[in-house]
C-alpha cells in the first residue's frame, strides 16, 4: 500500500474518531426536547435577562454552536445571531488582529454584565492544510481568544474551548473571500444569562 494511502486512512480515522467523541459527549435531544429547543431558539424564557452596563445588545438572544447551526441547516446563513460577535484571523495565524481585539472588548463587557453566561469558544480554520493541522490551529485560535478575555477580566471558569478545524465552514467556495470567513472563533452560549 502506498504511503499516501496510509496518511489518508489516518486522516479519515482521526476525523471519524473526532465526530464519534463529539456525538458521544452530546446530550440526545430526545431526553430533553424542551430544554434543547428553548435554548437554541431564544434562550431560557423562564429566566430574566441581565443587562450589561454598557451593552445595548439583548441578552435574551441565544447563540447556537456551529454544530447545532449545521444540524438545523442555518450555518453561514446569518440566522444564528446573538450578543457575542465572532472574530476572524489571518491565514495560518492564531494571534489576534486589532479588529478582533476591539470585538473581544465588547464581548467581554457583555460577559461581565451577564455573569451567569457560560460560553464555548470554537476555533475554526479554512480548508487549506491537513485535517490534523487545522484542528490544532483551531485550538490555538480558541485559546488565544480565551486568554485575551481572561486578561480583560472574564473568569476562565466560564469559558470553554473547542476546535472544529476545517469541518464546519461558513462558506464553501474556494476563494480568499470565503476562506477568510472560515478562519474564525465563534461563541456559543451554553448557559443562558439570567438571575
């Protein structure tokens, strides 16, 4: 068997294992259909929203993960909006650009004003590079965002990180405009804000 085949089978095995672990860790929607649907659509309605001191964004808006958005068929269609904005990265980089730092300052203000909110920071990459490399790059991007938010005063215990690498692209065309949209960190609110 040629060595290229071995690498291909290894990459397929890594991706299959990643998705197996992801599915094994997720809670089936059949057990809690009301909780899942309520959280994904508009936050937990039984809780009162807490307003951030300087934020004009409604904290009621839930923010789904990229995986949930893909399952619903809304990934990349601007249907999944919320109070926390995504940040983008340059090609093959995980350091924060100046525009990303400004967005993260606003996100930190919202997070500090909504102390019960817990979020998962997802790291994403464009399709160029190997699956393994892009998973590692996505993890570095998510970690960079988390470190910056912690430096801004957000408790690290409220922030989790996940890497999807190239697996959940917002845009599927093969050009720089599309790839630049896929090089991102996305915020998924796991606990709806309230008191």
